[in-house]
């Protein structure tokens, strides 16, 4: 019988890949992966890999908003990204939902008023998919926008959080492990209720602000606060890694100009 989170976690307090409840998968990120683009990035979260390229800000034809730039998103998932090798068309409902969510997130996050009557295009390509799709896309787009020099108040960082109900349903019992699981894999998303949260760091050193919150499945209202707290903490850890890569890239560019 194959192992699954629901059957093994209440006993071992370890997930099927050996992680504890609050451990992120291996996260790597790179900027300027495609020099010909205005901005580009590559992000991996576990076995999920997403590349992103930015076009613009450029003059947009037929722009209705003359006061700010418009953000549009193009998302594609390679047929070989999943085991079923399913080919998704442009009108795929899931892709359309993700594109709308990403566009709305950065439309509100970026300083679009600095580029009136302009268009910013985010092109995302999923090369491997093993959970946390929306979070990986948001992280890749955020880094690519930094690489493109588009101003924003902070790096937008996303993460997923899931919920494990113990067999007796008494998750609040003293001594029981936390119910929220951080950074879900693809197999965990298939069996657990989860959400995706993306936060923005506070400039004044206060608490992070939630910018994106997407409930992928139904969860009891009483459990939502715990899941959200786990997700916000995870997004903070993801942002720290992303900001470290931005600083590393900035130092590399500074050394190149000085030399």
C-alpha cells in the first residue's frame, strides 16, 4: 500500500518526503536567465520549475487606462511537465484563472502609475509541475519584474499551506502537532485542503501584508487562521531567499561595472 500524508503524518509527524510540517522544499532562483528579454527569471520549488520573461513597460495599443500601465499574463504548461502529459489549450479554465489572478496581483502591487498608457507582459512557462503552481508563478514573475527594473514596494513572495485533520478530529488537543503543512507537493495537494498566500514585506519593519489569498479547496472556518499563519511564515522564508538572490545579482553587476 503506498504511503500517503493522511495515513502516515498523524503517526510519524513526518511527511512522505521526510519533511516536518514547517519545512520548505529546496528553493532555487536565478535572475537574467534570458538576456534578450527585458527581465527574466527561473524559480524551482521542489520539483516545480517555472521560467518567466517580462516584456515592457512598452506602449500599449488601444490602452483604455491612460493613467497607469496594464499588466497582462501569458501562462503555458509544457505537456511533459506532468506525468499525464496533458496538453492545455489557451482557453483552459485553470490557465485562465491563474492568468487572471497573477495579472490582478501585480496590477495592484506594481507602481503602474509611473508608466501611463503602457503595457507590461508577464510570460510564464511551467517546465515541471509538482505542486505550488500559483506560488511558483508569482515568485518567478516577481523576480523577473525586479530584473526588468519595474518599481515595486517589495518582493512579492508566495507559498502554499495545507491542513491535516487528525483521525479523532481533535486537532486542538494539548500536545497535538500543528495542523498546517507548509509548501505542499503535488501528491499532498491531491489529498489535503490547501490555500496559496502571497505577502509583501513591510517597508517600516512591521508585519507582512497579505496581497494574494486563494482558497483552492473548502476548509472549516475555524482552521483557516492556522493555515494562513503557516502560509505567511512560509512566504517570509521564501522572500528572504529571493531577496538574497537579488542582492547577489546586484553585487555581481556592481563588480562588473567597477572592473
